[in-house]
């Protein structure tokens, strides 16, 4: 399946890539500043959740994306490839 890239002026919405997993895991760690500003109706991520997300996105490099897409990455224009 072909990957999706939706381009804007400053960011792209695109499919997951294997190179995204490390940054994703970092930002999901408990104690990140964004979590203090997130709505209280969403529970904060737990360390155990990260490995589950990691496993789910391991399929991305093989083009195993859901149809329709369930989520895309918000990436700076410089991070498209």
C-alpha cells in the first residue's frame, strides 16, 4: 500500500516510519511537560503503553497501514523522508 503525505506550509501529515519510533517513545515517557497541559479527561501515557505502540507501528515500514488510516504523524517539512 502506498504511503500518505499531506503537505502544508510548515508541516506534513504522513504515515509512520520506523525512524519515528524512538522519538515517539521519548515523548510518551511519564513526566513530559505536555502531559501537564493535556486535558484531564485523557489518562496520561504509562511506560507499559509505549511498548504496545512500538509493536503496533513496527508494521509501518512494510506498508501495512489501515484503510482508512487511524493516525498519521505530524512532521516538520524537513522530516519527510
